[in-house]
């Protein structure tokens, strides 16, 4: 699944357009490499999002097969790592 779709699907961003812009502006990286919106995510990837005031890292636990998941299921797909 594309990184922009993944971030939206697992409720990290509210809209896909936001995650797409974040990728285009170099805010999102996978395993330490800044990525474009079309980059595929795989299980065990470490996604790093550099916000203005903080940096958050997520580990991909599984890739969703549906377009959206509920907020309560987010922990099944991503885990925030230190």
C-alpha cells in the first residue's frame, strides 16, 4: 500500500491529501529515507514523521486490506516506537 494511503487509512492523518503533501515536503521517511507519496509500505518498516515541534516514529505491524479502519483498530496496524 502506498505510504500516503497508509497514513490516511490507519488514522495517522485525517485526509490523504495531507499525507501526500507531507511526503512531497520531505516530512515523511521510511527506514531513514525520505520518501515520495507512491512509496510502498511493508511490514516492519519504521515510518518517521517530522512535525515542527516533535518527531514521531511508527512501526508497521500489518498492512490494511480495506480502505479505512476504525480508530480502535489502529494498534493492530501501527505501533508508536520511541
